[in-house]
């Protein structure tokens, strides 16, 4: 598996490939993405809500049927 290991910025745990995740890009920090479990994403949502122009939040869903 050559995939990059992704860690949750909230709990520090691994986010597995088959799990959906949240990608939070901090546009004021060079757009560095941070990743969250969907279950840990509340902090990310809060940050976006408070400062929507500074963050870009992407939710990646895992499709049941891969193309
Ligand atoms: Zn987490």
C-alpha cells in the first residue's frame, strides 16, 4: 500500500482509505489541508462557520461501488 497515511487532526488517529473524511484547508496558512474523521469533524465545522472565508471544507465520501 503506497497510500499516504492520513491522520486525524482532532484525535490523532489514522483515517483509513475506506473511511469518509473531512478535509479542512486553511487558506490563511497556505492552504495546508488537515484531515478529520467525520466523527471528529465538529471542530472543523465550527472553524468554517466562524471564519468561512479562511477555510475550505471538503467532505470526501466513499462510494460503495468503485469505478
Ligand atoms: Zn479523529
